[in-house]
């Protein structure tokens, strides 16, 4: 704003008229000195000095006396005092800070009072106050500076109504200030403000309104619009006034931060369209720089520092400063485009368009890696990438963030989210590796350490590395009982012990977990923990306890995802109980119906598996009130939907008998093929073996039904097994199992041929067995076979082949390996081979090995009994009868599982050592314990009575022969009806022995050495 014209001449005229007035001569002289001196200081920008001059002068007089002495000129002195105060207020305001702001306020307040005093003094005649009306204008500015916008508006309007034509002021600034005050009212008057502002903008060039004034007013307007939440006002205003608001590119450089700030505020206020309209006012750095460079070339040789170019004032220094500022922003990586793109990303995300936001942030990361905002947009890329499921990209951005901003406040968040993202994606190997890499770098009792422990423990658990998971899960539960992962960690710890078969700890921690986190609304694992606890009791055959928890799941979580599995487990328990099949079937169907409604393929396939397992067993199906053929619709449903299911082999095997009875070999055999192929690489070799055995059985059965001989069927099966569909020829385990199964087929055919005394077929089968074994040995060295295959082949060779010593390499290979599930079986196998088919020294080794097995398993009566029973057998094979007696007696004192076999060998040993009384006693014991087993009881009673006749002792006045007769005759009498009824189902040996005993009784009766039962009855009748 230009200063008004000098009042010095007028003051001279006024003082001349007063020279003859003695009382005022000194004062007149003072005003002639004060006014020029004060105005000179103001023109030099020495506002403090000017304020001191005018302040001293006005303070010498009260307003009434000063007015009386100097008329309107005294008002002019107040006016200039106010101008100097106003200028000082602006200077302090620009310095910033609370103290300067307070000082500025003091000067603005003083200026307001000075302008009020000036306005109140009009003067008359030659002493009028020419600054009276203009004082209103500047008082309005002082009020505006003090934030008294309503009063300022009144003063501006009053000034315009009263002003003199001679008052010189900026009409442009009048409208700008009037607009600003309307915008800054507590309740902005947008209409009045916009009217004044648009007037200023339309006359901007004519009224020569400077850029800063326009920008300041626009800031007030934008803030008012945001406060009023009137986005449409902003958008409409910008659309109507864009041309006059838009500065030339080079002019916008210094105002770019201002417009960007306004845009950011608008976007934060959800005024997205307004925000983008504001950003659109800012030219790109490329355009602005080109404009500056082009203009710089044009004015290069212009001699003056500043000049007018059309409606623009061009200042060389300002232009150079703008260029330097822009180049600095570009060099630092923060040109205007960065904020514009960042704002676009924010808007996209607020609109729910995450992919759009992600793409914008990617553009920022690609082109502006030096930006001060990079920390933010790298974080946003990491965060949004994770939400979009772009795990690999998200992780890469997160790692870049940690590398470039390791001390950022967000570093912990990024590290936590990276781990959570990898863990959530179920990439447990990577999650474990990443957390393991970081955990030693992190302080304990921090969120990062908390998450690392959780991720390592959880990953190891889900990877099945339960032993390794244990210390991490334990440490997490110990260090972070209040962690947001506390419930998860507590559950995983308990479940981990269950997987380790440590049922004591599993039960303890599951019970503790259920008690600690008992609120199902806060514990998503509660139903799973109940199920796991039920399962812990189930595997320990504590079925009643298991049912308690399963019943609770049914009652409290009947519709939860785990309920289906609970129904299946409950059904399994009920199926194992006498008469529980019908209820079991109901629960399996309930689980199946639930799975179908829930749409879970895994749950439905599992439910079908349990249904099919029960119905496929004809005895279980009958007990459940169903028929075995009822399994077929369920099998068809499974086969249609779930050929990739892990339950496939079990389902097919369970359905095999029903499918075969229905003549559906065309479905059964391909299904078994798929089962074998799907389990060829599985650890569950038992299922694989069962599937192969079923395939062998039903393939041969189908071929024979179609007219092939057993021999031809076996040869066709060989062709299939040597090139089995979808089984890798390098899969030694499965290929070996197929050959073992083929040997089993040949063995069965051999046995049929032997029964029929078909020596040619017997020779063929023996040759094929030998050839297949040679092939098995040649193609699949024992080193390549799994433990299960080794024990399977070894057992087969030991028990079913004519050369049991061939089993030794398989057992010995297994014993070389780390102790596992089949180690004990291998030790028994070696002992059996040595004991049955070995030399005397090997038999001794076998006995020692079996003795060691018994000693190392003192609590396991099954294993101990098996070992001692094998020792008895070895001694019997050696015909070392005293040792048989010693070991046999030892067995009967401690064990029961193979009692009959040991008793039979003892009976033989007593016979051979002529310990007849012991032989009689043990044979009678065998008979009395096995009366329903004709194959055992008949030979035992026969031998016992025979020995009694020849070697028995006299008892209770009866001779040994009389005792023998009475026992044998009573047996024959009591068993004759049953013998006649069941003799056709007995073996020839049993029939022969019973008939021989019958004849012996008759001979004894005819021999006259004993009293017959008839004679005894007659004597008793005569007494």
C-alpha cells in the first residue's frame, strides 16, 4: 500500500496563522518540527522512531487541548502515529513466536486507538483533518489484524460510505480484506466473502492486487469452506475463477507449498474433489522450470532489476530465487508432483479403490526415491500390498522400508506386519526363517520380540516340527502372558504336547487353557481346545472322559466348525462300544449333514470317510441297522467330488467289498489304482499296503470271474504291477511293495495248487516267487527302502518263504538306522530267524537278544511275554527240553498273551523228559481251558488220559487205569453229540484223534482191567 501525500505544506500554513498567538507559539514551533521529522522516519521505514516522535507529541496534550491548539492537524498526528504502530505490529507478526505475537497485538491495539482518535478529530477551516475518513480504513485493518472481523467489516463498509474523493487507498485491497474478514467470521459469511473476493479477482490486473494478497484471501476462503463443510462452494468458485486464480507457472513456484497445504486440508476433510481442484492449480515442476528458463533467456540482457511486462512485474532476483527453489525441491525429491500423487493415493483409498492407491504409491516409489515422503509411501505400499493379498510385493516393500528407515517409529509396525503377513499366508518355512533372522536383534518385552516368538513357535507347530516348537511356545507363554497372542500361544503349547504324544502335559495345559480363557466370545480356540482334550482322553482309551468334552462341544458349540469333527470322534467312541453302532451312525450322518450345509469340502470329505468306514464293514453296518450296500451312494458322492482327498485310499478300501459284491469292478479297480498312486509318496504306508492288497485280491477275483485261471490272472497282475499307473518307477518303496504283493498272490496260488496236489502249478509258482524275489533284491537295494517296507519284506520272507534267512538283510538294515517304530520288530525278526533257521551259535545270539528285549521293557508285559515265548520256541526247535521247561515255567509265572503255545511246548517237553505227572497235569490244564477249541482240547485230553493209563498215580482208592478210563469215557459221552454235529467242519486230524480216543475207551471197557460206568452204576444200584 502506498503512503499518502505529505501534509508538511498544510502544516506550515496552519502554523503561520498562529505566530501571533503567544500561548501557542512553542507548540506551533513543535508541530512544525515533529511532522517533517516523523514523516521522514516513516519514509525510511524507521517505524519505531516515527512512533516515538508521534507518540511523544500526542502525549504532550490531551485530545481536547490538542484539537483546540492544532485543529484537524492533531488528528493527522494520531493518524500517522497509528500508521507507524500498524507497521510495527506487522514487523513483529512476521518474526513469529509467542512473544512477538503478543508484542504485535499490543501495537495493533494501539494503532486501533490512534485511528479512532484521528477519526474523532475533523477540524474546520484551514485546520481540517484530511486523514479523518481514511483512518476508518486503517482502523479496519487493525481490527482485522486483531481478529475482530465483525468490527473490521463494519469499519470497511463505513469507510466506503463516508470516504472523501481525495482519499487515496487500494480499492483492490479493500475488497480482498473485506472478503478475508467475511471468511474468517466465527460463522463464515461465504456469500458476502465470495462476492467481495470475486470482485477483487475480476479487477486484479486493473487494481494491481499483489499475488500474496490474493493467496492469503484464498487461504481464508478455503479454510472457511472446509469449516463449513461446503465442498460445492469451493468447487463452484474454482470453476468460475480458475483463470484469474491461476498464476503463471514461474509465479506459482513460491506459492506451491501454500496450495498443497490447502489441498491436503481439504482432502483430510473428505473434500476430495475440492482437494484435487486445488492441486490442479499447481503446475508440474517440469512446466514451471521450463517457464522460468524461457523467461530468464528473454530478460537476460534487460539492464534493470525489475520491470513491467504487460500486466506482470518481473523481478530478476525473484525469478532466480524461484528457479533455485524449484531445482532444490527436485534435487531433494520433493517436486509438486509428489504431494499431488500422494493425495491421489489417499483419495483412492478413501474411496475404497485400494488397487488405485497402490498403483499411485508404486509410481512414487519408482520415480521419487529421494522424497522426504518416501518413508510414508513405502509404508503405505507395504500396508496396502498386504491388504490386497500381494504378500511377496508387500514383504519386499516392508524390507526396503526397514533397510532405509531402520529408526522409524513405524519400523516395529512394519516388522510385526511382515511377520504377520507371511504367517497369515501360511508360508511357515519363510515365516520361521524371517523371525529367526530378527529375533536376536530385538529387545525382550517388546511387541517385535513377542511376535517373533509367536511366529517361530506357531510356524514350527504347523510345519509338524513339534519338538523344536516346544521351547518357543513355552518361552512365549512365560514372557508374554498379557500378549494379544497369549490365547493362541497357550492353545498351541497345549496342542503341541498332544502332537508329541505327551498326553500328561497336553491334558494339563489344555485344562489350564480352558480355565484361563473360558469366555468363548474372547477365545476362538476354546471349542478346539475342548476337542483336543477329548482326543487326548480318546487316544488313551479314556472314553468316558472324552465323551464329557464332546458332549460339551455339542451343547455349547453345536454349530461351530469343530462340531463336525467332534461328532465324528463321538461316533468313533460309540462304534467301539458294544451296541453303539446305531448311535455312531447317527452322529456320522449328523456330521455329514452339517458339512454339506456349511459348504466345507474338507469337512464333508471327512464326514463321508467316517460314514463309509462304518457302512463298509458288513458287521458294523448290520449292528447299526443298515446294510453294507448302503455304503455305495456315499462312496459315489465321495468319488465324484473328492478324488484328491487324503481320505481317498481309506474310503476306497472300506467300500471295496461292497463294490465287488455289486459287481462294480470297473469302478473299484480304477479307484484302488488312484488310491495307490495317491499314497505312493505318503508316510502312511499302512494305507498303501492295504490298498495294494485289496487291488491284488479284487483284480484276481475279477479276472477269474471273467474266465481266467488263477495262474493267468497272476500273470496279468504282474504286467500291471511292473508298470503301475502314476507311480514313479524310481519310487523304490512303492515298487517294492507291489512286488511283495505279487509274491503274495503267487504264494496263495501255490497253496491252492498244493491242496489240489497240482505239482506242475506248484513248481511254476515257486519259480515265479523266486524270480520276483531276485528281481526285488536286484532292483531295490535295502538302503533305498523305508523302515516299513524293510519290516514288511523281512516279515514276509521270514514267515511265508521257504528261506527265512533272506529276511536278515532287511532287519539288519533297519537296525543300522536310528531307533524308530519298527526297531523292536526287527530285533524280534532277527531273533526268530536265528532261532528257527540259524546255527547253534546264532540260536544262542537269538536267545540273548530276546533276553535283552525282556530286560529293557520291564513294564511292557506284551513285549516281555513275546520275547520269553520266542525263547521257549527256540529251545523247542533245538529239542532242548530242560530249557523249554525252565523258560516255559518262567513264562507262565509272569505272562499270559501266548500262554497256550507255551503250554503246548511244555507238554511236549514233559513228555520228552518223561516227567509224566507234569505232562498229565499240563495236558489236563490245556483241555479244561480250551474245551470249545476242538483242535486243542481233543489232542490234550487224549494224551492226558493215555499218560494217566500208563504212568498215572493211584488216587482216592482208584487205580491209574480206572482214573484214566473215567476221565476219557466221561469226555466221550459228553462230547459225542457235539462231535456228530460239527465233525464236518473239523480238521481231519481232530476227527481222527477223537475217534481214536473213542475206540480206546471201548477197548479199555472190553479189556476187563477197569470197571465200566455200567458196572459202577449196577453196583451202586445193588447197595
